[in-house]
C-alpha cells in the first residue's frame, strides 16, 4: 500500500501528540496549512506540509527564524488629483 499523501486532523493530532482541537486551532490560525474536503470538519493536511510545519517550529525554537507573520499587503499610495486639475487648473467663482 502506498504512503498516503494526506492526513486527517486525527492523524495530525496523534503525530504531534496534541488533541484534535489543538490541531484544528493550528489550521484555523493558518500555522498549519490544510484543505477542507466536502462537509464540515473534513480537513486534510498534506504529509509534506506537516513536515515543513515541524521543521519550522524547530527552527523557531532554535531562534533561527522569526515566527511567521501573516502576509499583510503593503499599503499602496494612489495619487489623487485635485478637483481643479480636472477643470483645466482653474477654479470658477
């Protein structure tokens, strides 16, 4: 039988020696990437993704990398033209 590509949250919880609720919290906080299949509660974690998560946590524990911060887009400055520029640069009184 081939090695499975995906794990259930029960599998993840067992591997990490945590409760199902703790495994689900990691997914909710996007610390551990998972996909939802079908109905409610049907989450799957790719084996490679779990291995990356574990390696990242070890690196954080060693102080090698800062904890991940969710991607927040940089603010974009949009140039705003004054209303007088649209009217040919002159204001009418």
